[in-house]
C-alpha cells in the first residue's frame, strides 16, 4: 500500500507504469498486453511488441527498453549442513536488468543492497535433523511495485544432515563440594566457600589427574577458577622456575586473568622470551569459542611442542553444540570432556514482560517506574540491583 501511494498507481496496473513511457503506449500495453509479465516482455522482439500494442516499431523499442530496465534478480543457491540442526543456504544473487543511473540512481535497494553480484549466506534451524522438502527464497524490491520473485530451494537426497551430537554432559544433582584449605595457601582470598554444581562435577579430573581437560559451560560458571586452582596447585608442588601459560584471545581478557591469578600468586607475568617450554607445566586456553586464525595458530604451536614435553592443557570455552572435532584437535579424551548446556547455568533467570498502552509522556515513565519498583522489591529487596534505562536525563533513578 505504501508503494502504491508513493508511485500514485494501483496495484493492478502494469508495472511499466513506473517507467517513463508515454500515456498512449501505456494505455495500449494495458489493453493488449496486460497478461504478459515484465520478464516475458524482455524476451519478445521489437517487431512483436509493435504488433502487440498496435503501434509503430519505435513504441515497441521503448517498451522493450523499459522492460529491460525494470529491476529483477537471478537467484542461485547452494546447501551445506553445518550441524544436526543448522543448515547453511548460500545465495548467488545477480542483477538481471539494464542499469540506468537516471532510472535507478546510484544504487537499488531490495532486501539487501545489490550491485553487480552478491553472495549471501543464510543459516536456518532444522528440528530433529529432518529438513523440510524445500524452502522458499523470495526477494522484493524496496521502491518498485511488482519487482518481486521467488525460487524453491529443494532439499534433494544429496543433502545429508549431520547426526545429533551426543557429547553434552548432564549436570548431575551432586552435593556442593566445600572449598578445601589444602588446595592453596591463598585460598582464603576467594570470594566463595563452596563449589557450584559444574565445579563440583569437574573437580576430580581437573585437580587430581594430569590429562588434558576441555570444559564448555555457560558464562560465570567458574571455569576459569577451576583452571586457576589446578595450575596453582601444580606450580606449588614443582620447582621455583615452573610456569603456567595462559592464552586469551584479546588484551582486555588478559587483564581479567591477571587479576584472578593475583589471588594465588605474587608475580603473574613474565616477558615471553624468558619462558622456556621445558619449564611450562600447564597451559590454560581461555574462551576457545572466540577461536580465530591467530589463536588457532598459537594453540597449534603449543600442541606441537607438547609432543616432547609433559605439558598439561586445560581448555575452556562457552557452550558449544558439538565439540567432538575440537576435542580431537586438542587431544582430549571422552572422559575429560565436559560440555554443559546453556540452560545449566548456576544463576536462575526469570523473564517477565509488561506492556503499556500509555503514550510516550511523563505518565508512561511513572507507569514503567511502578512496574520496575515492584520487580525490584520482589526479586531482590535487600541486594544491589542493576537497572537499564534509555537515558539518564529522561529516566532519573531517584524516582524509583
């Protein structure tokens, strides 16, 4: 409807009304060639168009030129299964019309910006590893009425979805393990006295074995704390020139790791050229879900050096859907893999939605403040609360 208002034409009118054609040509085209689409007009010769609209050949050439300038796209696709429930659809998009700056301007907007050729990737979810017979891929022009088309992407027998991963670790209902004073001389500096569920379940293989460990768990589940405890316990039993090497993907996370290790050790870093691989006992790889080319190359070098040295590797990551390939690359056995789901978080999460029909005004803010105050008093009457507002000036927190 908005396009019809902007173009000042009805939807049932021929799409070439949007181009610079004379009224006589448009009238005859609407009368004699209304059943032909714009794509069909582009495949007709000038002489045939002249006979169709009962006018001369110049008018037929004008219609053919306008039809070829009408925006259209050619679509192609490629399918690739990423996992058991994710399918990647790569689109090859090519413009299928004659570009005219006077008609189209500097760019033509569809669902995406289109130039000469564009490759677009879509990732869709598949339930139960059983893809539907097909999906519809559709494009619609942003400014042109009727400039739309669709293709059917058929999932043939050659498309094979990956099997469902069976590497997720169930969070067991274990009694929380109390923090033992024998783990570290500086253990009293920690802010907790009892391990949570994920830490309790991973405690024995992390603290009492020398095998490589891969832990994938939600944020704030204590992965880094367990790696720190294990590394410090190993160093406390070794010689004074032993080290733990911690690898992080960026500088900001390195500062957080340094502050964490200062709870246990006095000196937390040394110049890299003063560290010998023979003195490294433990390597901790943080945030493997952010693995890029540089990070992968660094870990690969350590894996290569580890072949001749007794270096233990503790790898940490956020929740992953399938970590089989990652564990094989890091030489982690099935018994040392812990892949918790995102729902296995230690902090309970409650979401409530409150709708408001009040227009944007001071009354709306008062209504929202009342709902926020009620939620705060019910969820956390005595603890600190973090409240997000659109702006500090328009929503002063002192009112709440």
